[in-house]
């Protein structure tokens, strides 16, 4: 009997693992959400868009005080000017984004023509280069101005990443992003999941580790540590460095695929960027 | 008057020439230690050993990088090791390069051991209990 039970347990574990490996993006998302709902049963799902402040009461009070005079406002203002100002050829962002600046919820998406994940910063630079303008840097600088403005104009839109079923390359990119998320890296041998799934809500020195659900809804973000607004890929870079791994290139394939997976996990949550964090 | 003038020019020329010779000597003297240093680096067996270890460590770093497994500080360690060789601190250079090489090997092993997605048990259990 004992042997039978042991065999059954092993079978369940093996089946569970194989199910997990072959799960669809939607199954992944439901499991992701379920994990946090179990871990933090008193947090409303929509509140996860506030990151660590959804679970850290004292931190939330400080953050709400900061939000009374949002530190990202000057960036948004400069971004609005960028949006309005035509390029040297007379065209502008408006031609590249005909639906207006509030389109952050359409990114990232699978670009069938280019066979790659298209992010908003990449689309901004492709627009600039197509119009004879110099590409902006992807982590610091004025890309954060235009992103802040577009994020603000996109507030309230719902995250809705699609992995097209008829394009296996899109699913591959999603799976690569998922694998990245669960892969141990660096000298500390940590994966993204170690901090933001397994240890979400725990403290690293004085900082509380935020849940990954809702992680992508509020970018770009003003971080007090940076003293400025920075991009999501700048944050990815920082995370990798913190576990003592060599970071990948911002807007390179690795981080774009990671963004694709991570944003899909937040499908259904409203955008609330730009954000402010410690 | 003309003789005085010619003597004056002669003295000036001598002074200028001697100045040039002195400057050239000083230049040679300054160049000598550098050359000597290079010779010492080339001749010291520890320098050759350090350079060999640095090369091997750099190859290990690149190998780890080829599978996305390079660690943050490996490249920095190698830079420091190269600088240590230049300054003649061979023991320090060897120690740093050995550490960097080890990091390269571990980074490679870490990345290649996870070629397939490995979900943690606290996640897989949720797929089973959907």
C-alpha cells in the first residue's frame, strides 16, 4: 500500500511537471494569478498593480504621500512636448501612432512581419529612425519623457497581451520569456521567481519584495533610488545585476521576450503608469 | 664689438646644444625603466603564468556568455588581473584570474544545466490542483 501511494505521488508530481511545461499561456496566467490570490488572500486582484504597496501598509502611506506631488510630472510634460513637436521632416509621433498617445496597452505585441516581440520603446525608436531621427537610448534619458506621457495617456486601459495561436514563433518567444523568468542566474543563483513569487512579501533589508502580478502595469517609473524616471528594461538590468548576473542588452531579444511573458501574466489588469517607487 | 657679438652667439649655441643633449639623456633615462619593466614582465615566469591563466579565464567567461550564463563581476576581475600583471603584482593577478575562470565555468554549468524549463514545485502543484 505504501509503495502504491509513493508511486502515485511520484506520478502526480511527474504529471504536474509535464502539465506545467506544456501549459498554454492562459493556463500559466491563471496559475500565476492563483498563486498570489492564495499568498495574499486579502489583496484585491486589481490592487496588485500597485506592486509592493499592495501588501506593505507603511510603504503605501509613504507612496500615497509622494503621489500627491508626482515626481514624474515634469517628464510627462516634456513627453507631451515631444509628442506635439514635428520631426525635421515635418512628420511626427502622431503619424506613427495614429490612435494617439494612449496606446501602451497594445504593447508588447507579436510583430508578425518582423517576427519578433514589439515593445513600445522599440516602436518609438523605429518611428524616429523611419523619419530620419536618431534613436533614443533605452534605459535613461528622453525616451522616458515620451514613455511617461504615453503611459499617462494610457491609464485605465486594460493589459491585453495576445500570443497568436497561428504563429509558432510567437509562442516560442513567450516560452523563452517564461523560461527566462524561472531560470537561475548569476553568482547568487536566483531566478526572477525566487524574489517575486517564492519570496514576495518578504524583506530584503528594508525593502519588501513586490509580487510579480501587476509588475508591468506602471512603466516607466520614477525611482527615488535613480532620482529619475527609468524604463522597464533598466529595471530588468538592475534585477540581474543584483543577483550578480551580467545583464542583457535593453530591448534585446531576451528582455523583450521576458516582457512579453511577464505582461501576459498581468492580462486583465489596468495600466497605471507612470509609477513612483522607492 | 663684432667679436663680442660673435662670442655671445657662440655661447648661446653651446648652451642650446648642451641643453638638447641633457634633455635627450633624460628622455633615455626615463625610457630605460619602462623598457626594463617590460623586459622583466616578459622574462618573469610568473608573468607568463598569469597571462596564461587570464587567457584561459577569458575563454571560460566567453563560453559562459555564449549560453547567457556570464556573471556580473567576471569581466571586471579579468580587467583587474590584467592591470595587476602590468604593475608586476603577479600573485594578485593569478588569484583574480583563477577566480574569474572559476566563475566562467560555474556560469556555463549553471546555464547549461537549465536548458529545459524547470518550474518550482510551489508552482507545479498549482497546475495539478487547478
